[in-house]
C-alpha cells in the first residue's frame, strides 16, 4: 500500500517472477525442439547447401592464376597493357621461375585451359612453353659456373651455401627459387643432396651476384666468384620465351594474365550475360558470340508458355475429376500418374516417334489427306516440339495440386449462387474459380520452376530453336569443363527464379498457395 | 552391441573372402557394340588368363572428363582405366587428371621387335594417351533416295538442289566447319589457316547458313543411323562403325560416302592419382590389351581400324557375319582416298571460341 510505484509481480512456486520462470521453461522447450531438428539441419547443410554454395563460388573463384604464377603476377603490377609493349625482362624472369615449377608440378596446362576461356591460344601457348621451359639456354650460365669452379655441380656445395645465415639477405632471388626447389624434391621424395640443381637456380644466382651491393663472403673464394659471375655472358629470357612461342611478345597475352590475376573475378559472370572484360574495360561481346541473353529470354518465355498450356489442359481435367465419385476419380487419377512410372527418356523418345516428319501423326494426316506428302508438318526440332513434349511431361504436376484444392471446394457454394439467380457462368467465375486459384498458383510455380531447369527433353526434341539455358550449362559442365561459366549461368538462373518467386509473393501472395 | 559386432565381423570376413577371390578392375568405355567388341577381344581372354581379376564395365565414357574431374576433386578415383577420344585425352592430360606414361616402357613391342611408340607412330597425340582404334566421322546416304546419281563428294551435303531433303550433322563446330570451308573452295591444306581467322570462321558459318534450314543436328552417335533408317534425312554424318552396322548388320538401303572422312582416335587413359598397386594391375592389363594381336582381334567385331601399324595385316573376317573386314575399315586404301585428320592442337586452342560462335549462330 505504501509503495505504490512497484506493482505486485506474480511469483512462481520457486519464488522467481512468473514471467522469467515461464520464459525459462519455454526456452528449454525451444532448445529441445531445436536439438531434435539438428540432425536434419546438419544433413541439409552438408549435402545440399554446402555443395550449392561451393558450386556458386566457382562463378567468381580465380585463385588459379595467382597460385600458379605468384612471381609473375607481382612483377606484372608495374606493367600496363595500354602501353602496347610486352613487359620488361624482369617479368619474363618471374615467369621463367613460375612456369618451371608449374611444369614440374604439371599444373601449367590447367592454367592454360583456364586462360583459354578468355583468350584463344593460351592453351597451346602454355602447353608448348611448358615443354620447353626446362631446356632454355640458361644452361650456358650453369656451364659457366661449373667451368669456373667444378664444386658448383655438387648439390652439397649448394646446401652449404643455403645454410649460411646471410643466404636469404644476400641472394634473395636464389633463396626464393632454392626454397621452391627443396619443396619440389620433398614432394617427389627425392634426396636433396643427390639431385643436380636445375639451370634456373644457377640463373638466379647469376642474377643475384650481378645485383649484389655489399658482398658478404658466403663461402670461400667468394669475391672471385662474384666478379667471375659479373663477367658471364647474360641470357635474355625474353628471347628464350619468344623462341619457344612468339606469342609471348604479344601485349594481349600479358594483358589477359594481368586482367585475370586477382583471386576473385567477374569474368565468368560477365561472360554469362554476354559481356567481356577487355583491355578497355567491360564491354559487350561481339554480336557473333552473343547467346546467353537470348537463351535466358527464351527459357523464361517457353517455360511461361508451357505453364500456361498446362493450366489450360489441367483445369478441365481436374474439374472433371472432382465432379466424379471418389472411386472413379481415383481410378482416373492413376491414369494421370501412370506416365510417372515410365522413364523420362522413354516418354521423350515416344514423342520423337510421334512428331517427326515420317512419324505417326504426319503419316496419319497424310493418309487422311489433310496434309500433302511433300509438305509434311515440322513438329519437332523446334520450339513446338519442346512445348508439346514438356507440357505432357509436366502436366501431372499441374493436375495434382489443382485437383486437391478443387476437392476441398464445397459444391453447395455454387448451388447457393445459382439458387440466388446466378447464371452457370457467373456461378463458376465469381464463386468457384476464385476458390480454385490457390491450386493454379501452386501448380504454376511447380511447373514453371521445373520447366526452367529442364534439359533432357529440349536436347532431344528441341533442335536449335527449342533449347534452354540448361543445355548450355550441361555443356559447360560435362564437355567444355568451364565450370566457372556453368556456375555463373546457374547462379543467374537461380537468381531469376528467386526474383519471380518474390514477384509472385508480392502480387498473388505466397499464403495463397495450397498444395492440398 | 553383439549383433552389430557379429554383423561387422561377418562383413569383414566377406570382404576378405571377396578380395582373396578376385581383384576388381573398373574399366570405363562407351557401351553398346563398342564395349562388346572390347569384352570379346580384350576382357574375356584376359580374365581367362588371370582368374583372380574381375573386370567391371562402366559405360560412362561420354561424361568421363567431367566425372574424372569431380572424382579428382573429391580425392576418390574409383576408375582404373578409361576409354576416351583423343581430344578428351589431351584435355584430361592438360588438367592433370590423366597419368603420363612412357609408351615404350608400358606397352608391348610389335612382334618384329619394333618399339611400341614407333608402332603407334603419330597416333600418340598426348603423353597420357594410349591409342586403340582409328575411327572416322563420315557421311552415309539413302541409296534409294538419290536415284542413279549417288553422291561421291562431301559437298553433296551443301548441294540441296541435287539432293533435296534434310541432312543430319553433329551439333558442334568440329568437322562441320572444315567441311564447309572445303566446299567453299578452300584447299585442304589451308583449311586450318583460314579457320584461325575471324573472317574464316564467318566464312564457314556463312556456308553452313545456306543449308541451316535443312539440317537436323545430332548429339548422340545413334541419332543419324536412326534418322537414316526412318527416312527422316537423306544423308547424315556419324561414326563409320555405326553406319557399318546399319548397312551390313541391319541391311538398310544406305551407302557410305567416305569422301573427306575425318579420322579420329580413341584409346585409353589411366586416371591420375591411383595407388601404385592399382596402377600395376592396370598396366598389366594394358600390356595385354594393346598388343598387336588383341588390337587386330577387336576389328573382328567392329569396323574400326587398329591403331598399331603391325595389327593391320592381321585384320580378318567378321566374327559372326564372316565377311572380310578390311574393305570396311576407314583406313582401307579405297576408302581413304581423300581424308582429313582431326587437328588436336588446333581444336584444343580454338574449341572454346569457335564453339561459342557456332552455338550463337545455331540459336539465331
């Protein structure tokens, strides 16, 4: 009574405020419920979301260039393609080191294939040069070192050098190459003290000795070695590369490497929307290569046509099924489901037999006399074929949700409307139809989304005009191995579906969707 | 607890028994008549000689490149030996998905002692590739639809006036672009120089444009034989072995054109990253399956030419039909008066670019 400012708080049995206690009990319940779904969640994450995320990431992933050619990518940062000159000698030297180790690890051709997606000819450029890179004329320097002091031929001599504490400071390039060399031998399980060092190590030593400032004696006889090395005949790697393949003198080759050196690229995504990354920035692909915009548009348009024709066919069937007694309706429903038990490939091939120019339908029409034998109808290897076959294949996915929604509409509503004076049409249109819309919506979303991703049926009956974007995705996955482009196309398709779903939700409302 | 232990023990016993009985060798190939010819010429005799080896056939060669890459990324390669066309072998080798082999080391020499690499010669187009057969992509035509004026020239494909009707061509630029240029007047030895340029590619597409409305594009080797048999097309390109079985085994009124046939190769690759003991088993099989006699034996069942020079004289009669096989081989002098060899290096470089243009042209 005295303390009016604090209202009385209801307490639970244990003396805590009731609200807290309730919340605690609810939280425990929620955690228990959550724990129950954890296995399913983990399963979905691992088997569904993770692979999709991994696949989508490939659309921008471009680590391969900087991982295969780390030194080159760094050296190229000072070079600009706009100068229209091949880069300086130091870039060729960096490429020499990188390509040597890439070729030893047999990953240079993989990089070649990757860059060939952007610039034709890169594939053979890397393959050919990789075959040559360990036979460059840098062996002249190797011989010069060995002539000067035969101990240089001995791997243990090199090991002693590499163990000097000033090695990396005095001879940075040699140290870097030596490091990669030892890594390579460890990976191949070879003994460091038994393998003759490769020419590029001598080359790196030669470079370091020519750039040395204040020489610290790393070994005996060191200052003589330094001055001897400074008198050796230099080897131009630019000439060596040009000799292996003169394309190395093209600025466009280096421009491609530079443009695609970041670990993340928009190259695939641009490609998927008919754009490309050139020396002058982002621009449209030449008209002779534009295809994806057209295919995306066609995929959406044809999926829409297929969805609409499914609605037109499925609505009367479902309406008819609901008007039948349960037993008969179930029997007919089995007929609807029957095609499901046949392989998709068989059903599509059956359409081929029916639709082709020497096929059953044409034969029949010619026999009846409706069509002249010389002018048989072309019903497949075009859009018509794809639309007919896919409408047939996807029809059950439209009938089932429609039927289950219509079943729940009480017939008394229509009767009531009629008894109040509505005509048949008004009763149907104003009373029955609005109640069946959720079924149409569910069926349409199902059919449309399935249609958008179809590729077997279009590939068989679609010819050239009736193919979908998924046919190109399949091609890039299984044939051209351009998985980056495939996942970029797939990502865009996914985005398109999500946007359409959002539009549907906005205009029709997703609550207005019933699967039964 | 006890139950699961018993089960586990049982499974383990089974596994040991299984491995003691036979080692599985998973060999991937194309399926159909082709796999059958390999079964009879290679697998059966090999298993007879090595009762502890069990060969499992997997018919995935058409998707081999993509599947091998996926397996490689997952770090679990389940295939031991894969039959692929040479261009795929080149790509698999480039991608590091196939093992490089020293041909003289792992393959049998010819009976006269010639090294394997000399016996196969130029057909070893990649360090990873072990050639097996020479096949060709050539044109077949309905002999009942051409009257008494049968085509003798590849350019009949483009001659819709003399030979009206649909023709079937493969839904890819390779071969079609070359034929188009040939028939547009480009000399044979300049075809690839022309095709390298933008103008040359446009020229080839322009030539193909003249018959675009008359073409049914195929993507499976079985399509053209079916289209020819149904009378849907008057002529069409496909692999010569498919036409052989259509003509000789199914007695259809179809003839081979052979002119400007494009030679291609098919052979084995060993997936990269197999453990040593599996590589050893595979190499033992390979040594047997690619020797001179075995390659000649395969030609008894299918009309593809053996890849070894030393096998050619041993090619005999068809195992069931008893007809002489030599005249049906793409390499037979009568058939190979005018031939083309698939240019692997060219297509490895230009495939991505020209395919993009070809497909864009196709859907327009």
